[in-house]
């Protein structure tokens, strides 16, 4: 299994519409990629290592797929549509990371 994480860096002036992202953007992705998507989580940053400091990421979406090929096959055809939707929920681009998912 792999995890595709899309991390939205937090900084002064960052705008992020959680309601839109949670109720419109993520469902759009889920519907588009279909059964290739094995799981979906949303982390909303609330703090950092040091008390009182903001979280380094305002939000992180985690998408679970069987393997890199299934991610690319399902996500790739829609990447332009997904990217074009950014203007509707944030003024900061997400940073992508693909990780091997190891559970204990």
C-alpha cells in the first residue's frame, strides 16, 4: 500500500477553506478516482512542537492506494481538474509526497 500526502504549508497570510476542501474538493477526488482509492484522511493543523506556535501545515490530506501504478492510473487523468480547483479553497499549493505505508 502507498500513501499520497498532500501537505498545505502554513504561513502568515495563508488562506484555507476547510469546509470547501472537506465537502467539495476531497469528494470530487474520491468520485473521480473511484475504487482505486482505498482510504482518505484529512489532518487539520492545530499546533506545533512548541506551545503557542502554529502548525507547520494548515491541512494534510492522505490518500491510500494499492500501489504507485494504481495511483497514477486513477489520479493522472484528472490532475488538471484537481489543480484548477485550488483557487476555490486556498492560496497556497500543496506539497506532494508518496510514501510506502507500513502498519504495525
